[in-house]
């Protein structure tokens, strides 16, 4: 396997630019590559590729059939063109769909994980050593196409909580997987969901039994390492009656000149009185200052509040990726159920984001809340796209949406596309939107108090994003705040 | 502590200050008065280091350092404080958090250890009592939705927290009623001591009833055209700025 080490480009500060424009020169901290031998599928996509992946994972026949069905459907579909993003056509035959670090022995326990992989995760701030781990957080570590280990499995197991890789779940909990997989995002849902269903390689599976509150945060860390590969992971979380779980995902990738595709599907199922809190800190490599390279993050995330009084809350801090296309959504089927979406999306340099949510009110007395904060800098483009749908039987539905945009400099764009479909007269739907700019006067005010410009920008954007940041689990809020500041480092200077 | 020599400065190619000379010593209060457009606020902005303004000539020395060489945050570190005419709003950032960051950044500049939460709170309580300012104001987003009076009191509170060597009050009385002026002026007076100095930039004399200056300078057309003791301010109040303008114009004709 070819390995290269990419050095971050030197910062060039142009005196001609205004102070605010200069802030856009950030460096990506996680751009290193781990030298490790990989077991890869041949490049390209056909039924043979799918059989290869399924065989590698020793999957049962039903799983292979499910994948092939998705693939055959995908062949008939067309890539969506409605998002407000631009990119060259993706050559789906030029992607490696499966790449797994070669491990001589299959690790039976966390101690047996290849030290090189362990170091990779440690460099990313993720320790697979349970003793060193932040107490209260269990981690599933996924590199390229496979999960290399999950911490705190036994402790969670004692409560009946299943937290493992999707591959393991297919082997060990086939009934649960068959019952819920694609029950929220059908394989035919959209182009990227169909592609994911055909070739997905790993991801996390969480099952919280009736009446159990998960005593710790469950989290998955996704790392892309191999070149020319795509990462297609699949996550499924099922919260039984009266249960509660808070789940967090994080992600990074090496710096490369080529774009890499990441097409994930996440499904959440909340039964009666259950609550799922799903948080994302997305920091895929965003490409360089000229817009070369970076991850295409085309993701389908959807949850269903299936039972009465259930609740699903999405919180996302999106700072990475060359292009982000995702709409974490909630189907509010159970009466009195609640859906929430809190988002901070930062775009810098030439990044593009088209992100938002869909709240589908089907049950009675359902409530949803949308808070979206877009921060654009450099030459980037940041769009909020959201749908609030109230079905004709969904009496007394309530929605509140707040979409705010903050601009740094005058070469970036912010757009808001709110769609509202109300078919029941008792619904109350509110939408508020604002656009503001970080002004030279705000920066100068901070400077005059002794605060340098970088710190001033961090204070201003964290103030702007506060309502969303405080939704994050405590352990990650501080990290996410720093990440916001780093993503915009140099955009004012 | 502050020596301004032959200072020329302007904005977008327009010359506004045309040769300012001023000496401020520790313990002194100087008032800069003048009609609208005379360059008062420009002088305040240039001293604080606002980048829109270009200095074309002259020098400013502050405590032995060339002030014009320093960035605005370094000037703050050196002990320059500007109370803004129009304090800026930063939504979502609590006033307390802002002030804590400022205090610790200035401490860092001076090579001092940052204050921890307990020490900071203690200092804040002390200054809150001195400045008669309530906790509720400090818990709100910085200047957001503050009344004119609250904004100015917040400026003076920040001054109390940062303990500057030279405080520049830029039209701090504008938009305030007489009670608010008294509160703000009391705050400033409590902070005066023999080691610090205050530069009061104002259009009207009324603030000077409460912050009594040692010297009054009249700025007109980018120059200090007249200096005197506090009585000069009263004379201006009585006779208006026209008599100064006439004097200057006659001088030029002669």
C-alpha cells in the first residue's frame, strides 16, 4: 500500500486582505496517514464486489440478498442534483469499496489490537485502553471498512445493552438486525442510501433494552485511512420502551488531493417513552485552501419516534468535509413524541454544505424544534435546507425553527431553504431566520480589551453557536468549542 | 506617561488630525473638547490603534514605548483603555465571560498568572460593589439589548476590572440623562489615583461638572487651538464654539 506523509501547507498571509478575510487559513490537525498493510477489494463496483464484501464478513445469505437488491435498485437511480453544491462527477468504478487493515490474528480482546492501530487512535485522542478512557464513554473504533474494537462491552452487557460493530451484530443478533435494518431508511430511499445498503462494511449497533438508561455515552469514532477508498458505514440504534441512550460519533481522515466518498446511513428507533440523543462532531478532512481534496460526506440519517412520548434529538457540529449533504430527520409517529435538531455547520475556504433536517409530524400532539447555526468563511457556501411536514391527522403539532447565519468576510455565501407543508389546521409552525456578519468593530472591541483576534473570533462564534453547543455531552463540548475555533483559524487575522 | 508629538492621521485618504501635541502625566485628567468633526473621536481611535486610521506623521510615546508600533491588544496590555462611544454587542457571549477573557489576556501580556474562577469572582464582586452594578447585567450577552446607560456603565465597569494606566473616555456622556452621567462619573472618580490618568473626550461641558479636569484642550480642525484649566470648559459652555472658531480664523487672516 502506498503511503505518504502530507505536510500541512505553510500559512501565507496576504497583507492586501482585510483582517476578516485573513482568518480563513486553517490547518487540519488530523491529516496524517498510518502505514499499515491493507486487505482490499479490487477497485470498482459490480455484483462481484458485493459478494466479495459479504464473503469477507462471512454474512448469512439473507444479508447478501438484501445487499444485491439494493445494488440492483441503485443501478436504476440517478445521483441527486437538487443540493446547492457543485462537484465533478464521481466515478463509482474508481473507488475501492472495501479496505481493512491486515491483522494477523483476529483480536479477541482489546489488548490484542495491532499497536500501530492503537497508536493511530491515540494520536486522534481516542484511547482504546479502558482504564485511560474518559470514564462514562464507551467507544467503537472504526477504521476504513471495519471496526477494530469496542470498549466497555462487558460492563454494558451486564445491563443487557448491546454495543458492538454492525458486522458482529449481523452474526450474533440477526433477529434484531433483520427486524430493524432499513426499517427507517429503506434501501430504495435515495441514491446514496441505496449505494450504502449495497456496499456498507461496518458501523455500530446499539440496543438498549426495556427500561434501561445507558450509564455511559456510547460513541463511535470513524477514521478513513486508506487511499482511493470510500467509507460506507451503517449505524443502527434501537431504544426499547422506557430506555435512554446518548450516542456520539466523531470522524477524521488524512489530507489527500483526491476526494474521498463517505456515504453513511444511520437509523434510530425509539419505542414508547424512549429517548435517543445522537450527537455528531464531524471533522473529515475539508480539502486544502484552494479547494483540492477533502471528503464528500453524503449521509442519510433518520430516526423514528415509533412509540408514544418518545424523543429523538440530533445535535451536530459539522466542521469538516469538502461537501456535506445530510439531513438528520425525525419521523414523529408516536403521539406526544418530540423531535429536535441542533446544528452548527462551519464552512471555510472552498467547503460546501447543504444540511438541515426533516420533521415529519404524523402523530398527535407531536413537537419539533430546529436550531440551525451556519457559519461561513472564505469562499465557502453554506445552506440550510429543512422540511417541516404536518400530516392531516397530526392534530396539535408544534414546530419552532430558528436558522441563523454568520458570515466572515464577503466572499462566502449563506442560504436558507425552509419548506413547510401543513395539512392540519391545528398546527402551529414558527420559523425565524437571521443573517449577521462578524464585524471589524466587534474584533476591534475585543482587541482593545487585550484579546487577540483569534481568541476574539473564537469568542464570537462560540457565542453565536452557544444554543447548540450546550446540547452536546459535557465531555465533548469543550473539544467541540476548540474545534470551531480551529476550523476558522486564520479567517480573521 | 503619554506624549503626543505633531500627530497627523486620517481615514481613507482624508486628513483629520493635523499636528496634535499633548503631554499627559500620571494623576492628571485632561479633557479634549471641540465641535463636531473636529477630530476628537479620531484621536481616541488612533490612540487605541483602530486600523482604519492611518498615521501619516508624528509620534506617540506611552510609558517609554512607541505606542504606534503596538497592536491594539498590546496597547491594552500596556494599560490603555478606551471606553467606547458606541459599545459593541456580541450575542451569546456573556459579559462576565468576555471580561474574564480580557482580564486574563491582559495578565498574560504582563507575565502574570491567570485568575482562576474563584479569584476572578472575588475581584468582580469587589468592583461590582464599587461601581454599583448588578449581577444580572453581567450575566447577559455582551451589550445585547442594553440601554444606553447600561452600556456606558458596563464600559466603566470593564475599566474598573482592567485597571488601566490611561483611560480614554470617548463621548461617554452622549445619550445619557443627568442621573446616568452622575453614576458613570462617580465610577470614574473612584478609580482615579496618582498613578493613572484619564483623557475625557466630550462635546459638552456637563460631564466635566462631575469629572473635574486638570486641563482642558480645545480641538478644532485637527489641531489643539487652545488649552487651559477647567474654567476654559465653562467659557466654552457659555460662549459656544464659535468664539474659538472666530479666534482661529482671525489668527489665520492676521
